[in-house]
């Protein structure tokens, strides 16, 4: 059966990057530090969770220091920064402090101590990643909203996508009332993000001092990934939906037997033929601007570029919406939902702030007819 549509929207929930372990040397220490992350699934504007057992290397500690006490240098002159306790060690021109109450070593009292932080990332053409306080600032990649990395030694780090606030119920279902880390150092009451973060910390503790080949490896190669992390990553509702474009026309063939498998294999690769459930194409318009809950045009273009690397997403093709403003409205939207791979695409940027897009896709998962309850008020 082929379904043709003229209007509607397409929403995508991009497949998440896997939790990734990073060795200490992936922190590029310089006058403008960055984190070297080669996994292309981490893209600008993504919200991530960064963890280190020693303390994260971001300037979110006391007076902008990295809350990583053991990662600071003891003396000046090395690649790592020194902390405020240096002044106590060198007071009165001597090695020993004249003030017994002053901190001699860096500690949680001098720089703070924080093992995890949630932030948005920007990656440049050299795979250098930096961290920002807002999604828009991360997409732009300038100085506004930058959360600076510090020249410290955080040891092994873990980076993974951050869960959105809608995940509260799933976390409660899988996590229980509280979770304790393997060391017993933390007991965290469940909130929308806390259980997810604590299980990520448990994963990092399990990795321990294991050798990380080439400085970066999927965490699953080093330790067992907790169920909560894998289940959350597999659920489009937990990852969050983003409106990509307003559709001006689309066709969706849902009978795989009617498709040219050889042509699809040439376009999407032979591996796509074994997962084939349907195929189609769509035309749409994207505003090249930032709107909360929607993807900028640049985000869609990035997803298209990632196609050759196997980037997948879950898509919703809207069929029916609340339309008639003069009659009581049906309080629901109806759409087809499926996993897709984007294929041949064309982009027209001559329209100014509006990007015209045409794309082909294959459906690689179950095609479901779903609906979403909306407000029953009259528009």
C-alpha cells in the first residue's frame, strides 16, 4: 500500500550515540582546551552527560576552577593548571605554609568536587568538542555561553547523551527509589535525570582503569552497560522528538514486495535490504532559525551528511491534525512512525531564510499507525 500526503510535518528522533569512554589524553591541554571526540554521532547542539571519577574538567567549580581536586598540578610550569592552594604552599617564600589552617592540597574546599555535568556541545571540523550552557550557543559555537575546559587531569571520562526531563516515569520504573554507586559514596533520590546519571557513574566505575585503545572506545567494549542506559537510548520518547520541516508533499510505500531492492541496495547499501520495511520520499520547507523544540535547518543538513556513516532516526509522518477552526476539534494527531535511513537528498537555499528540501528514505523498522492526544480547545 502506498500513502500519499500533501501537508503535515516530519518529526525525527535521532538515534543516540553510544556511551563512550575517553582516556585522559583526549583532553587537549592548551590555551583553549578542547575534548577530542571522534564519534561522529555526537553533534553540535546535542545535550550530553560528561563524567569523571576524579571530577569533571570543566570550569564549574569554585571561582571557575575545575571541580577536580586531584587533577590539578602541584607546581607551576607543567601542562596542568595549579589551583588556589598553591598560594598557601608558597606563602612567606617558603615551601611550607605559615598558616596551618590554609589548604595545602587541592580539595573540595578549594576547587569543589563534581563527578558529572550536563551541557550542550559544539564540535568543529577537527573533531574538537567544547561545552555550552544552551543549545543555541552550542550550535553557534562562539564565546557566548561557553563553559570552559580547564587544563587538569580528569583520568578516564565517560560521555553519553543526556536524558530529557520527560524520562521521569521510565527512570522510576527501572530504577527503584534510590541508587547507590559501587563505592557506596552516593545515594541519589530519583528525579528526572538523577538515576540515569548515577547508573552512568556506575558504568564509569566498572570501567575503572581499563586500557582504552586509541584513547576512545565504546563503553560496551569495556564493561556491561546498565539496562537503564540502553533502554532509554532505544526509546524515541525518552530521546525526544524534534520537528524537522513542514511537508509540502510526500509518498510512503509500505509494501516491501513492491520495492526495487536492487536499486535500494545501490542507494542505501546492501545491509539496508535486509532491514527493508518500506520506502518513500518527501518534500518540505525548513526555516533556518532556532525554535525551541524544533531542529534548525543546519541540524537536518547534518543528519543528511551522516547518512553515509549509518546515521539512523525515528520519523513521524503526520497524517491528520486539528484542522477546522469553526467546529469542535478532534483532540489528537495521527501519524505513521518508523525507523528510517535518509538517502538521496537535494537542498535549495535560494529561498532565503527558508530551505527547500527533497529527500528519499527507507523504513528499516516496524511501521506503526500512532496518535497523540492534544488540547481539545477550539483553535
